[in-house]
């Protein structure tokens, strides 16, 4: 793939801007999660629950969508998050790191193994319990904001090529999570709603083929699609991904900014510093009342913690090692094996996506799993982030001494 100097410069600027934003967002996300746990285990716990259950309704004639706040966040605001994720994936496929298929081999193999190994570890602990087994996908996800936030704390000890590898791996991991949600987390399908959703998708495709450059028609049709998908039994967040891939990534004229880039620029700060922290605050409020060592080390939380902390690092590192040893790809420039191991650990920071998948897998009445799975995600993510950070600091110092 030939890339002009101007294109490379623009790509480099986009990467640096993305990394700065995601890194800061990871720290805000951590603060929101910590605040939720503090409030949930304080005298304000009742107010916290009242806040989560504030009911909001949108009604147009006989069509109404009525949900408590935590479901508006999980089903509505997270659809915007998935819209942004989908647009980031599309942009990378068109003009970024993923545009060259040869660059996909290393992060692609790592992402696949990083999904498979944690799922197998979780299943090994829970295969006798059919209800618990539905949570097998919880430890397969990587939180890109958190992971890049931790890597940012390493500073200049981490080369840019390592950050790009982690970002690409996390994007592919998110794509895998989207596919898993679409395939395995649907229930009580409404054929009528699916038919209306199909019509909305057809309209989005038509708008794209007609090269409509205004965002308005896409967003209005996308809102209709979201309502149809919400009513269909398929998780509503998938509507965001469909909308993302319909929005044009190239402008009609060279001097124009593509609609895809416009919307990414507009949404990114709102998602990073608004939607994701709100999601963390709404979902990370785990009560420690009645919890004990036996509950934390039960099969479900143990499968999640080991899946994130052991499965992710094992799957990602083994895949990278195999691909490099078989000469299918080479390590990024200036990156050592110890740094690859550190990044493999950071991939075990599941947080946002893992909690989200857990909310789909376990209803609140599923034998209490919905509480311990969140705590397990937090513990597994913190372990992965802390040890990954220490390994990367050590690797950076070792690399500096050797040079």
C-alpha cells in the first residue's frame, strides 16, 4: 500500500490525538468506577439506587420507549459508544493501520487468541452450570480507554509502535465483542420489528450509495433503526455499528471533511468523558455487603478473573510469539518481547466491555451472578493493569540501559 507523505502525516496526527484522548478518558473512567463503589457502600447507597431507577420515557403517539436510567445508559447511550467504535474501525480500514491487510496478521491473531483462551478458561470453571456458562464471553473483551490510559502512564518508555499495536488489537477485540453480542445475546425476537429494522438498513445503504454527505439523514434513519432493533430482541447497541458503516468515509470533494471524520471528531469527547464515565458509574456500584472470600472465589468470578488476568495475557502473547516465530509477521519497530508481554497483560483490562457483556449474560435475578461478575471484572482488570504497568516500566528502563 503506497501512502503519501501528507497522508502519513495526517494519520500520525490522528493517532496522537486518539491516544491522548483515550488515555485521559481511561483515568476519568477509573475515577467514575471508584466513585460508584464508594457511594454504593456508603450511607448514600439508597440515593444511588434511586438515581439508577429514575424512569425516563420518550413517546410519539402510541409508540413509547420507557426505561429506568441504567437501561437508558446501557441500551441507549452505549449505542452511541458502539457507533463511535464502528466508525473508528471503518476509518482504520479505509485510511489507517488496518488498510494494509499485511498489518492485520499480528494484531488479528493476537485478538482471536485473546478471545478464545479466556473463554475456554471461564468455561473450564463453569461447564457444569448452564446459567453460569452463559457468561463465557465476559473475560474476552479489552477496554481500549483503560488500556491506553495505563500505557500513557508509562510515558516515553513505550514506543509509538507499541501504542499503535495495542490500539489496533483493542479495536479488533471490540469488533469481536460486537460479533459475539450479535450472535449470542439475542432473545424473544420480533419478526415485525426486525422487518422494520431491515427497511431502515436498506435506507442507510441507499443513502451511502447515493453519496449523501449530510449527516442528518443518516442520524434520523439511525434513530429509527435503534428503536426497531430495541423492540426486536436484538441488542440495541448493534444499531450503532450498522449506522457507523453506512456513514461515508470519503468526501464528495477533496476540500471537504468526510462525514465519518466529522462525526468522530464531534462524538469522541462526549463518549470519552461523558458516556463511558456515566456507564462506569451506573454499572460499577458493587455492594460489598455479605461478600466473603468464598463468594469471590466461586466458579463464576474465578473464571472471569483468571480469564482476564491469565487467559488474555496467555492468548495474546502466545499468538504473537507463534506468528513471529513462523515468520508470518515481525515485531513492531523498536518493541521488545518484554514489552509485548506487558501489552498482553494490559489486554486483560476488560472493564467497560466486560461489564457490558456481563449485563447481557446475567439478569439481576440470575442467582446473584450480576453482582459478583462485576466485582470479578474490576479485580481482574486492576490486576492486569497494575502488573502490566510494572512490566512495561521495567521493560522501558531495561531497553533504555541497553541503548
